[in-house]
C-alpha cells in the first residue's frame, strides 16, 4: 500500500445506507400485490427477473427499479391491478428518492484522516441525478477531490476513469462493498482493492465464493480499520 496516492470509494452501502431502503420497499410492494395474488418466495425472484432484463434500458437506480415494480405488478396480476395501486407503487419510488441519506458509522472520521494523505474519489454507478443528490445530501462531498458517476462498473469503465483523471494503476486503491462491482474489475486491471462487506446485498451483486477464492484483495470488517492498514 506504500505506493497508493488515490483512494476511490464506492458510495451506496460503503459510505451510506442504500440496499435496506430497497429491501423495505420490496416488502411494501408485496403488501400491495397481496390484495391480488398469493405472496410467496417467488415474488422477489419475479421482480428481480424484470429488473435484470430492464437494466440495459433503465440502468441502475431507483427510477428503473420503480418502473420494474410497475411492470411486475401488471404482469403478476394479469393486468388486473387498479390504477390507485399503481399510484401507490409510484409513490414508493418517490419516497425512496426522498429518503434521508444515512452515512455509515465511522465514515466521516476515516475521511477526516485520509484527506490529509491521499487524493480521495467517489466512483459510483446509477442514475446521475439521484447519485448527485445523495452525494450532496450526505454532507461528505467536501472530502472528495473527484466524483465519477458511471453507468456500469467493469474493467473498461475503471480504466477510462483512471485515464481521464491521470491516475496510475499502481497508485490506485478501490474500497467498496460489492465484490462484483468494486473488487473483481479492479483486480483485473492490476490495481488494489479492499472489500468491506455490507449486511444487505442486492442479488445482482452476489458472486459465488469459488470465483473469488485466492484473489489478491483485502477484506476488512469495518471502514475504521482502513487508516491503520494504510499506515496513517
């Protein structure tokens, strides 16, 4: 880690709470659909299937998720769902967009330490407006020299972000909660990565443990361990 000059952080579920908001909304969505169909464990799979096929059109984020809930509701109820309940689903999406940004424990304190030693970045994927809004409302923007909001996190995207910002691969460290989005693409580039797991993970971000066994990245249980690891 002695060569690291730039540290990039994922945003959702690394700097602040995100996935539990989606989990709570899925529960409320089930309550609405429960007036029309029997609710069982397949409902979440059905919603995820619609989300997955819509990613190429809507991308990541709350707006696409809301449209996928509406589409799922229409399909699962054989288009019998009432307009008032569609309105309630749309309202769930609006509530998500207005949800307070709850910064995770120790994040601000760690950034206070690191900003004196490294260039700090946010690299997050999702809807541009929503992510910009959350970054602003988090109160953390003052710590970051650069913010990159991307549509996908893959080796090509990261390589372009580093090139555009004049960052050498060997001087770059990525910190995030998703092995799929924050760790694997970085390892492929030959840069360093730190995984900080979050207790609630979207199915799309889950990877098989066999895919990551023996890979060269560091896992820590909490962000407060980061300054010691970096020797600051």
